[in-house]
C-alpha cells in the first residue's frame, strides 16, 4: 500500500512520480521511486557520505532482480533505456510501504515475494532482504547489483579502467579502488557467479527534464542466485567497509525493533482532527532524517550536523538555523542542539557565520548576511527550551561578536546606516536567502537593506540586550535597548508602504522595492517583532490575499509582472521561478505565527491555522511518502518541486504546529523531552501479505 492506497490504482507515471527516502545519520541515504526505477542521478540504494556529512557518492545504484518459476523468468526491477522501459517489473508490484523502512511486495503466478531495504544507522551500509512469503513450489531468485561508483553530481560511463570483484571469504567480496572509484564491499548468503559487465545507457528522465545530462553506464560484477522455499530469505549487503553479514542482519533486525525515540506530547491534543496525531508523528520522524551525528577524529563524542535538503544539496547553515527550533528543540534533542551551536562558534569570522559547507568537503563558504542573525535567534530559542544557562553563556560570546561586528561594519558589505538600519552591499553576490543565480546573473537582486535582514537585526539586538541583562552586563543591555528603539523607529518610518498596506522589500540608494514578498513576515513573527503592532493586521491580510496558497507561501505576489508560477523546464526557467512565484512550505511557519499574533491564540484561530498547513500535512503522510518537498508551483494544482525532502519545510511546520497550533507549554516540553518515551509505529504487514519471517515485530 502507499499510505492506504492500493498500488494497483497508480499508473506507471504515478509510481515513478513518488519518491522514497531513507537516511543513515551520516548524511548518506538511499532514495528512488516506488517502482524502483531511478529517474535521477541522485537515486541509489547506497549513497555514502565518504566524509560525513559530505563527499557523498552513489555506490550501489540499483539491483536487477528476476524470479524463475519452472525456468520461466519474471522480472521485479524496472529501468529506462533510450526508447524503452526494460524490464517492466513494476507490473508485478502489488504493495509498497515506507515505514519503518522501504518494503515492496511482488506477486506472480502462484507466488508472493517481499523485498526490504534497511540503511544501517551510523554506517555507510545497506541490507536488502528478499523473502518468499508464499509459493506453490520453490523459486529461484537472481539478483544483479549495478554500481555507479561516483560522486552524486557526476555520471559514470564505460571506461578502460579495469573493474573487478575479488573474493574475501565465502559470500564476501571486495571491489578494489581505482583512480576513479572507491573501495566497496558486498556480501550475500547465496551463490555468486562472476560475470562482470557494463549496463549501458541508463536514462534518468528527471535530469533530462531539468536540462542536465541524464545518461549513465552502470557496472555489474556478477549474478547472485539462490533457490528459495516458502518462508526462506536471501540477503544482500553493500558497504564501504568489510561486511560480517550475520552481524549486519542482526543490526538491521534490532534497528527495525528499536526504531528511533519520538518524544510524546506533553498534553492531550485538543484539536479533534483525526489525522493530528499521525501528522505530528510523521513530522517528528521526518525531522530525524536531517540530523547527522558525525564521528570526530580523536574524539569519543560525535558532532551534530544538519543536512538541509535531500538528495543533492550540501549542508546549508542558514537552512539549518531556520529549521533548528523544529528539528532539535521541539523534539527535545538538546544535546545535539548544544553541539551544533557550539560547532558554529568555532567557524565565526569577523561576526559572519558560514552559509554552506561544500559537498566536496572544502573550506566553508561565507556568503550570507543573515546567517549570523539566525544564529542569534537560535541561541535565544535554545535557552528558552533547554534552560541551559552555562552553554548559553558560552554562546553569548559569539552573539556579542556578531552584534558588534555588524554595528561597526564587516565583510559582505555589511554595515549599519545612521538610522541603525542594516544593509549588505556585495556587488555580484546574493547574500539573503533569495540567492538564486545563473552564472554571474543574480536573479533576485536585493542589495541594500532587505526587510527580513532588518527584522533579524532588530531581533538580534534585543536578544543581545536580554542576555546581557541576564548575565549581569547592565550597561550593555541599556545601551542596546536604546539602540533597538532607534532601529524600530527608523524601520517603521522607512519600510512602511502605506499605499500597499505592507512593507517595502528592499531599501537601497535608488529608492524602494515595492514587490510584495513574504520576507516581511519576519517583521511580525520573530520573538522581537520590529513592525509596529498596529500594522500587523494589514500585512497579514495583504499576504494572505496575494501570497498564501494551500501548500505554502509564494515568494512574489501573483499580481506582480515578474511573477513566474511553474518550477519546470531547464535551469534558467526554474531559477527564474525559484524566488519569483514558487510557494515554499517553510514560510507557513512564520505565516502561522504572524497570523496567530494578529488573531489571538484561541481555539478558533488555531483551527484556522491548522487548515492552512493541513494540505502540507496531507502531502507528508500521502504522496510525499513521509517527506515534505522544498517547494511547490505557485499556481494550482501546485506541483511539487525542488529537493524532495526539506529540513526547512519539516522544521518550520513542526515548530508552528507544536508552538502555535497545539500551544504546547515550553516547560512541559522540556520535562517530557528529558524523560522522552520511545514511540514506534508497529511494523504492519503490507497489503494482504503477512509480515516477513526475517524481522521481529516491535511493540506498539
């Protein structure tokens, strides 16, 4: 089943249009379509983080499986070659479920077989298990592993270098490294017939649709074959390290049973929608997948990183800090939150936090004028949730550096004008979150004083003042409080567009940008809102009318001449639409917070807020297969687009769901988080089939 839908109701396009994701807490992942047909070069059954959480490589691209009954073959896998889909195993697919791990059920003439994929946590290793659930007589199963052995952004082509597999021990093989490929191991409990071969011209249709090359050759070391009696299983594992197959199977069984802890709610849900608990559980489970626990050389403790977009983007610090409250604080992961914030302190340069950690593992990139201000906001939220004053004292030193450097001017052309407003003048760069560019063309130029940068700036100055007061620095607190008043006065004088009933998006030396964008939401939704309270209603009503959609908030008013709704086509049309019309689910977080600040936190208003995010929750537990994508088209029917799993989307929906809609008290959250009750959805048989014999069922 796909979340309650009979798989038979889905067309071929429906099967390859739904993508599943599993992660390993290192930044690595497995990802493909329900049909098992890879439509992206980023799809693969083992995408390993070679320098966690980056330097990711598609090692095991897919596995081609064939069942033989009385000598007659029945394909289970599917692939696309030029002009043809071959084989067409999707025709035998009867059921699919993504929780607690991806599982498929196939049926043929008198037989039923289940396939499971388990990505081992904390290891670059995957286990595939094939269980014959029912059959009139024994069947033979053949599997052919197909390897790409390249970085996630590249493609593999048949080449003259010699790839081969060597036997390490019975059922354990090694693919030696070459100048182009890494060392890889695979293991099985069947028979292996070495038949090294290249499978040429695999098509990745989504890459071609996006204007990229989408043709690849895959290498196959040989055939793994076993005759199965009903109730028997065949296992296949692939890893970057040597494999002890019985231990891998035992670890997968234990991982299935134990699951991951999901802190319970601190009070009953008062909203009576039946899906509330399911959606909240799905949000929390999705949140886990973005948190990477990275081993540190020479250290016993692991550091914390956040992978913000799967499957292709490197870790974005801005995105991680926006999602921080939902991913780590609402879920009670205070230890990971502390480690993450402290790790960023060591990266601070002249008051500027890194904006991104490159996929190649090089030095961090410093291109965000707002990232440091998001860090300050995260520090305030960390203290609010955890009450951890000793750590906050350490973090406060970085807060002081940020505020002082910003006040006196620092890199990226960051400086404060005579009124206290903050600007960033970095020619040729896009330093806000609306940073799409093609070559040297900045698609959404916002040099000057962006509205959200100044909302974050005012918020940061007030947080600095609050912490200074808390930690006995009264003089600094008073001076910053006075400075904040001048910022607020200047903001409301210069940013307010009375004719439009909302804020200008950017102030610069040439005038005011009147584009109606969602960035001004932060002037209302942050802990210290800079916009005068009497103007909140007009802004919320304006954005509700022109930007709010059923799946997110548009990045530009649909009435604007520059509005582009569809996120489709090649690089240029997609990047033009990215911040000029696409609807982002993460913006529902600040919108809901702003909406409830205007309309109060009564049950009626909170029900209305729930209605705003409900379509995204429905997508999460429906076609999204437990994930929420990066964006949707600005116009109906709002096709999903961008990365298939977004930490910002999940983090902000989870935050506003618990903080605003459920109105869970922070003190109760901290209490519950410290004594979190492990929750796990029981592993249910898929469709009409019984649960496989190779896994134990966890308790409810």
